[in-house]
């Protein structure tokens, strides 16, 4: 829900010769200034606190019949104004109320198209819009980002546009990125003047997603890169559909529409990246009439631990008995869901359930124990029988679907995401997109899209060392800025960097135990996995005291200390409790946490902290409890790859 508090508007009609072709747009605070030039080409530049953060960068869009928007364009009208509103998210990821305030400039051009700029206190955005009678094709889009010599970037390099966007963030000088190399977005530029610039997009519908490609002509510039429209595909197995022929256009579209926002979050304080909701603010609002059935929660997940339960009198695996064990565990600790991941159906047919699985029995058993069932599916198998499958899932009374292996963001696939989101909502099903591109606000428009992957998460520990502490401390400042992040934390087998090894069916984390626990407060996912084996969790009742209690949605978020790739200390509020968490990379650290954010009164604090020997045995931890007030200060210690987490509860 959006409540508009204040809006001002000025519309200027004039003959073309009287309109200026140079414009400045300031943020409400005045700290950000966008300068727009609409001469032979349209370009814009950005200053933050008087410093240049983006040099003049051209923007244009080419459509069929050799028409170019932004080249020799003629302005017919301009509209300026400001808007302030309060947004109440259906699923509150950071805040229960989001305050949105911006100034805007909208330029109308001869030819029935428009270009809108917005300046927020935390960033800028622009997008194209059109009001043409006939449908048309977009042949290309120019979206350029020109930085300065010496600026650097966290660069999630891609090798192909057929990608699940699970990449590490290489920290490079922009000038050292080879021409033609490209990355997925969001990407984070680190400017030599101390400012960070996060680049991504929002409100992506019926259009390909944006990558960033290094310019061939400017050593400090990137340009938008977009997949062509797929004309021919080749399905190699149940989940991989390769595009073998692209069109010479990137989108075929309706004549009257808006296009995705190109956005930049701008700050000189890393902590602000963790609280910015610019992607959310720019997204189209909720389209669902009834959202009462959308229930965030925690999930007992099977795939990471390979159903490798023990201490039982039946053969574990993808079978009804194993999932009843998962349901029993979930019920014992108040977890809302269990996922049946790969293996419950014959992969060629999503409605052909394997004989070892009784869906009706599992749903019934789960209902008796207040645990819902979520089903994993490959995207192609689901698409082949979309309506039939969703109808069957609803008849079974499952609560959601985990759709996997899309690995593309061309226009056709972006439209698939929306089609699945809408139809799933019609059947009151949650959606978790895996093998997915980054969030672009779909979770705002369709709040049943409860989380998504597009991240090097804990699953990578099954085959690599990539989900390491430094990576974990980079994600919140880049990937998580875009939206919910299904990292799937919760490893109970933990190892130091020296002792970590790859074991596919009994995986471990290259972090301390408390690093894993802290993720449940730091990492945002309204549908949050418990990735490890229920048998392992049952042996860890002290950890389960925390995991059974920690929520997945938040009323308020405050960042206390933060530095990209190095450390985070933050606190979040849910109801009348505060949850504090700290994480570090491989550097051992000490912090002082001032509890001055608490209201007056007495509180009990329960703390889970790295054990004294966690530097040698990463699973070592200690729980302590004490009484505190808002005058208290906490001295906390994090070992290498460590973490710390606490629950602060008022004493009535």
C-alpha cells in the first residue's frame, strides 16, 4: 500500500524554441544533482556533495524503422515536481514503512515518447516511456555509465548471457577490465573520492535484463548489454534450454508502456547500501487484491544435506518416510515449511510423482503438525503444464513452488517470470525463483514472489570454496541491495579455512558456527532456509533456541558499523524484540556495540558468540545471557570468519 503525503507538479507547455535543452534536477536534500543535456544527443551526469560521481553519459533507444530516441530529439513539453509517500510493504524485508521522497523531471519528445529522471536522497534513476499507437520492436538501447580514471568496481564477471547470475565480485580498476568483458547487475563502483555507486535496474517487465559491458572506446565506461529476443531454442535435458538463434532486436513490445528504470544508489557510507530501498521504491506496486495468504517463514530444506539423516530405522532418501522426519523436525521447532527438492517427480513430467512419494499423505501429515509443503520444479517442466500443474498443486494444498534453472533474462524469460508469478498467485502459491536473475522489484508487484537466488550461496560449499567469509561480507552490499536473497544458510558442520574440505553429501561451511547463525539476521529472505540435516540440528539444541526463534521479516533495520567485504554489525527489530548480528571476513575483529537504540527499560540479552577455540574448531561457540539497558555497551569479539548474534527481549 502506498500513501501519498505530498505532491507538487509543474507542467510547462511552450513552443519548441522556447524550451531549454539543459536541465538540473536536485534530490530533496540537495546533495545529489543530475545535469541533463538534450542537444544532438541526450546525456546526463551526476554530482554528489559537489563531487562528480558520473561523467556525462549518453542514453538512447533504437526502435525499428531506424528511429532513435535520444538522437536529434525535439522536446515538446517538460514536467517537473516532487512526491513524498509512505509505502507499507506486504512482506517487510527491512522496514514496515518505507519513506519515499523524490524530485522528478519528465521530458516529452516529438514522436510520442518520454524520458523521466528522478532524484532521491539515496540515488538517481531514469526510464523511457512511450505512447505510440502501434506495437514496435526495440533494436538496441544505449545505457552508458562513465566513471573517472582510478575508479574501481566490484565486478561480477559473466562468461555468457545464459547465466544463473551466481558470480563472485572481482575488485578491479575499471580501466583494467578488458573491453567487451561484461558482468551481471547489480555492480558496485568504488570511486577514488570515497563514494560508492551501485548500478542496477527496477520494474523489469517484458524486456531483457541489463548487463554491463566494458566500453571499447572509453577505458572508464560501461554500457548496457541486453540479450536478443530468442527465435530458436534447443532443449538438451529437463532443465537446460539453449538459445541457438537470436533476433536482431532485443524486445517486441506494446506501443504504450514504460520501460525499466536504470538506477544508481549513491553514498559515501557503506552502511547506507544495507538500508537503501531504491529498487523497491521504483517497482510497480502490488497488483494482488488478496495478500492475506502470503506467509513468510523458515524452511527445513533437503537438497543441501542430501537427505542424509541418521539415527533412524528406515532408509533415508527421497521418500515419504524421510520427509515425515523433516516435518517432525520442522514442527518441533516451529518452522513453517518443508521443501521437497529435486527427486519427488519424474523429471520429464511434473505431474508424474515417483512411487516413493505420497504427496497427499505428506500434506496431510504436515497439516496435522502446522507445517506446509513447498515443491521444487524445473522451469521447463512447469511451463509445459503450467495451468494443469498449478491447479494440481492447489488441490494437493501445497503452499508454494521453488522454480529452478531458468538461467536467462531475455524478454521471453522475463515474461515467463511474470506469468508464473501471476498464475501462482491465482492459486495462492508462494514462489521462490532459483537459477534466477537478480531481483528487479517483481517481489513488490507480486509479493507472493517471496525470495530468489541469483547468488553464490551455501550450496557452493558442496563443490567449491567460493562461499567464503569475504564473499559473505560482500553480498549484503551488492546482491542483497536488489532484493530478497535465498543464500540458504545454516551449516552445522563448520571448518576453519585450513580445515575446510569439499564433501558433496556431508557439506560444511568455511566459517564459524556463529557466522552461520548471524546470517539469519544479516541476510534478508522472507522465506529462509535451514539448509543442514535435521539430524545435525537435533544434536544442537542451543543453536536451535536461536534458529527456532529468529524471524524472517523486520519492522526496522539499523546498521551500526559496516564496510564492504570486511564486516557488518547491525540490528533489526521484530515486534518488541531486537536482534543484533555481527559478521567478519577472515580478519579477527573486536567491536563495541552501544545499546542506545533501545527504549528505556530493562532487557534480557541472549548471546551466541564464537567460542574461545573457534579459531581452531570453527563449530565452537558459547551462549551467555545477562541483563542490559539502553545505557549498556557490549564488547564483542569475532574470530577469523566469525560471527555473533543476540536477541534482546524486554523484561516485563
